[in-house]
C-alpha cells in the first residue's frame, strides 16, 4: 500500500473570473415559475398570502414585514449547505461561502447592537432562551421572570414550558398602574436568590428599566438575561435604552420588530467574558457551546444569510425613520382610542404596543379578535392584569404599529385606524364568550375602508398597488 501526502488544495477563484452573475436570482425565478406549473395548489396559497398581507391592516405587535431582499435571501441555495459547528471550525466540508456569510452576520449583529459577542445560530428566540438558561442553570435552580399573565413569555418560567418545569421558576408581576413592580422583583430576588433574573416581555407597553434590573441581579449574585424580542428594532434604532452593556446576556427574535427571518440571536456586551457559573468559563464561550452542540444541531445557512441582510437593513437611516414612526403611531393610536372611550392599559405607551381592555364594549378578547379579522384588521387577544377569563378567551387586545409604520402610515392616519377599530368593536354584539354577531353591511364597509387605506399606504412587498376610492372617508 502506498502512502502519499495529500495536500488539500486551496479553493481557487481564478482572477478575473467570477461566478455567473445572478445565478441565485435566476434560481429563485425558475423555482417560483416551476412551482406554478408543478404545484399550483401550493403556489396559489402563497400568492393569496401576499395579496392578504397587502390588503390587511395588520396590527400584530409581534409581527413586521420583512424587506423583499431579506425574504429572497432566506430562499437562497445556501440552504443546501449542511455544516455543524462555527465558521472555521465546521464538522463538514463545503462551508466556504457559509463561513463568510456567518462571519458577516455576526459582525453586523455586533455592529448594529454595539455588542462584543453575537451568536446568530439560534433557530428562534425560544431556542436562544432555552440555550442560555440550560447553560447558566442546573435542573432545579431558581430563575425569576415576568409572569406570563402579566405579559411575560413562556420561556421565562411558565409551567407550560420546560423553563418552568426543569427549573424552580418564580415570577414577578405588575403594580396597580400596570408597571413592572420593582419592589416585588427586589423582594422575590432577596427571598429566592435566583441564579438568573429575566427582564423582557411579550406584552408590555412601557420602557423597560434594564439598569434597575441589573442592580437587583447584582445584589443577589444573579445573571441578568434581557429578552428584547419585541423591542429589538427600537433598541437597534436607539429609541429604547439598550440592555446589551447592562445585562450579562441579551436575546431576541429576529423576525419581530427587527424585520428579519424567523430566528433568534444571542448578544453580549461589556460582560461577554464575565465568568460563568463554574467561576472560570467566560460567558461567550459558554454561549457558543450552549447553542451547538448542547441544544441545536446544524445551523440554517440561508436564515443566517437573511439575518445578515436584515441587520444591514436595520442599520440604514430609513429603518430609524420607520422606528420613530412606530413609536409616534403607537402614541397616537393609544390617544385616539382613549378619546373614543376605550380603556388603554397604563394609559398609553412608550413603544410599539397598545394594550386595550375590551370589556367596556361588552366583548371578550377572542370575539373582538375574530370580528376584526372578518373586517380585515388583525390584532390578537391578550390577557389583561386581573383577567378572569381563560387564555383562549381573555378580556383584552394587543395592538402594534410595526407594520402600519412600515406602510408609511403616520400619526394622522392612526385616527382612521382607531375609528375603524371603534366601528367594529362597538358594532359587534356578544352572543357567547367566543361567538358574536355583526351586521354584514358593517363588515363590507370596514373591509372596503381597510382596502383603501392599504392601497394608499402600500407595503414594501406590494408590487402593484392601485388606488381605490374611500367609501366613508375616515382616511386623511
Ligand atoms: C416572541 C418572544 C419569544 C419567542 O420568540 P420565537 O422566536 O417565536 O421563539 C421570546 N421572548 C419574548 C419576550 C417574545 O416576545
């Protein structure tokens, strides 16, 4: 048997020769064209979805519309690369472009958030949170987070999530003004001495004081995890205080206000090399292992590329302008709804979110949600503090202005949105906790008005906006 030394050849790019331009664009075009012949059923559903997004007033606080370039990148052939591990340290060959893409995504995430460390591999923020928790906590250790019913997230210690089953989860709530009860946070921290304190929420319309959380965490020797899933766009734009240098670790979803693909992100700032629970291993190294191999397998290369693209979009001045509009719109929407007699939790908002008590209209959260959807307006039911109704029914609605602002709608147009909400909520009659009655003529009128508003304020994904005429003239 002969032995010979095989030197791996340097992957070569011949000078002056570039890959055929637009190979990826062509592939996407061909793929979609072929889909229409090969699978018309599925293609029709995808087309109907675009049409629906274009012609619906979406006020889902956890959603936004990804830039068309982000959507396209998410469908790239890069997705065909299977490579566990991290750039330069993969467990499979063939990751040359992917390594560069992931490095780019990490650099852009660090730049955008002023972070010292970023992990772009989490498939979702739930995965990111569970990775962080499982590397900082042993089973049975204590964590302290915002109660689900007070606006917290499942992964912050809810019994419905492993975060509330594998760990001893203690939760804090809101005071009687609907604000985070810091006296209670401090008291529970002193009593239970959690190893991890979580700051962040899925339904909280006010600024989160991360520095105050950090003081409490330091007093009891806890790690502070900031989860900015809902407000990541405002944080990136400098319109909400950043927790990146305040918390030990920060996590976020990338598809919510950040306008990226489905996915998650872990960041660390000043404390990126603070010691982990063993007193030695720095946090950034713990986090690398926490994601892979401890809680995930192969990363999703095209999603990581789409994250890289979204971070670049979020760094542009236009993103900041939209973020400013998001906040101004939410304030205006809250004020208009209040003026129409609706109860707005905390009396207003500091971010993109307006929480509303619908009991004044005689409705439940779920009937309000369904009646609005029938009229082309999307807003989801939400429990409100002291809610006596079950989670599938609820007494509140959660509204968000991310997508309205992405349509270019400003505070002046929030009056039209508030009036449409008001028309539907006051024109709907409760039959049971989950069923309602609404005049079909009202549905038609509101639907037409919604179409008109949408056509006047097209989404970035709307390729052929036409301009119909307002029927009842609530628009400016
Ligand atoms: C939405 C949300 C998550 C979960 O994000 P996914 O990416 O959907 O798993 C985690 N934390 C908070 C505060 C959220 O609002």
